[in-house]
């Protein structure tokens, strides 16, 4: 009788990855087209990413916390608390998302 090989176990993502990626997906879903809805979505992404960062360590953790800080800054710029161009922060966010995806194996 020939033994049947066991299927390989799925890779385990580093802590915080699933929650961080869910936060980013929710931001994309909820941002809308108005400054107010984008600010609300950025604020929620900040809170969700801070929670995700609690489960993360090392480079993954620092990347998640950097994204959280960027979303906090985006919220401040969109609500007018900081008089600066939100597109600058969006560029930083867009640069950090691929890094998070790579670290998380997505």
C-alpha cells in the first residue's frame, strides 16, 4: 500500500497581518469621495491599525504602526487640524502598503 502524502500546512501569517490588511480594505471600501468620509475612514483605519499593531512584532509591527501614524496624519489633514496637503501622506501610505503586503506574504 502506497502512503498518501499529507497536504502541506498553509503558511502562517505574522501577527497583526490579517487585522492590518482588513483595516486597509475597510478604508478603501469606506473612504468615499468626500473629504469628510475620507477623514472618517482614515480615523477608523488609524484605530484599527493601532489594534493590529498590538499583535505584531519586529518589522511587521513597525510597518503597521507607521501606517497607523500616516492614517492619523491623513485624518488631521483632511479635517483641517493640520494645514498641509493630504496627497503627501497618501503617497507615503501607498508606498508602505506594498511593504506590508510583502512582509505578510500577500
